[in-house]
């Protein structure tokens, strides 16, 4: 079966799963924490986590200093910015961070290719990717991408959004040129006219639309995977108490964002370097934080569509690797035990 026909056949299932994302059950795991969080005897004196403009909850946690307040002098907290899912996965793989945020598609990709990560929280359901062209571009639809030079950051959701878009339009990978660029560089290249199109990522994409007049020519929420919070199996086994605290903080941030939308947008605008109206647009119109945070059936339904794209594009060698990764990626034990009240302010 071709990618195009697979996506078409699964579209109804995916739409239903997305609609039920607030009430589906998560999948179990064997990595449950043995003890509750104990602020007097942490498993390590170091905790390194990422923050990213595509992960609004991470910005709130960092800005409010909740991890530092809870851990005190016992554990040094280090924050490292991730420029995209590929960068976060590289940092997890190298041990540079303990917990990192990626798109679901990127988490599946590295797990399928042997990286021992687990998804411990779903931080958002974003519509963060789309195909963008310059204001004066003759391109009007995805069908017009044939023969064009398209900027994309391999290993990230916009890249996989592009692959699905091309498949749906019946355009082969050999019929386009994909130029590998980091997200910010892709935006720059599009606005400078050195590429014909860009697989964009918010908030950079929305900023380009507002400030440079760029146009979104193809937008499809079903082609975006969720925001996944990941950690390596070794970290979860060594420091389940710290992993639990991070998840507790994420759930505190989720409620804080709902209670303080203006403040959340202000933090987002400041870190991303964008105007407040753009930040409000991304958070309120293109990001859903009010979701079931337990990784489970809704996310698996989306990844079941994306997985075969990896195989057809050569990013993963076999469908069996995809299936095995989907069977082992999710760990709901930490979100099942989450208690935001354990996080100090």
C-alpha cells in the first residue's frame, strides 16, 4: 500500500482519535517510580532539562523557577534550549539533557532506530507545522511543490509534515529538492528567496506570516503529531524521583497557563522574541494545552499514520521497527502519579 492510500484510509480513524484525545486511557509501563518525591533525599545532585519555544509549558516552568524552588540546594538545575526536535533527541542521546521535548514523530523515529527513550508526558496538541511560501510566490497549493526547492529540518515534525504533504499530493521525493536547514535558517532562506517553500514551525512561521507577508499554502492539523516530553530509560531507572518532579511541574504549568493566559503569552513572546499578538495567536489558535497528558491511543493513532512514511522515505528500515517502537515508547507511570502540589512556588 502506498503512503498516499494509507493516509487516506486512516484519516477517519485519526480524526476520531484526535477528537477523543481528552478521554482515552494511556498505556502502561514497567518503569513506575518506586517511591514518592522526597525533597530530602534526591537520587542525583544534577538535573538537566530542555526548554523550547515550541513547548510553552517548559517556558513557564523555567520562568517561574519551580524546579529550583523545590530542589533547593540539593540539586543543581540546568536548562538547555532546544532549537528543534532533532536537537533535543541528539541531546538526549548524548546525555546532555535528562528530559527533553520533541514532536511525537521525532520521538517515534529515534525509538524505532534504537534510541532508548520513553515518552512520559504529552505537553500539547499543536498545529505547529505548515507549508509556507513567500508573499509573491506563484505557488498556490501543495500540488505546485513539484520541482521546487523546499527548506526543512530533518528529524522534526515540519519535515514529516512535508513528507506527508508530498505523498498526499502524489509528488515523489525525487521530484523535489529538500534543503536541510534549522527552523530559523529555513525562515531566513524563504524570506531571502533562496528556497521556494519552507516546512515551517511556529512561532517562527506565524512571525514570518505577520512580519514578512509569507503565505501558508497547505495546513493540515492531522499531519502534526503531539508534543512529547521524553527521557532516556537510564535516567528513568536511576532518577525516577526527579522524573516525577518534572512531570509534576508540567502539570502545574498546564493549569497555570489555563489560569493565566495573558502571562503565559507574555513569557512566550519574551523568550521567542516575537510580538505579543503573535504569541497570543500561536498559543490560543494553534496550540491546545487542555489535553489528556497521558501518552496513549490518541498519539498512537497519529503515529500509525506517520510510521509508514518513515519506512517509505528510508528513515526507518522496516515497519517492524515502527511497530516495536510504538509498543515500547509510552510510559504513563509518571503522569499517573502526578501531583502538582508537590512543586514549590
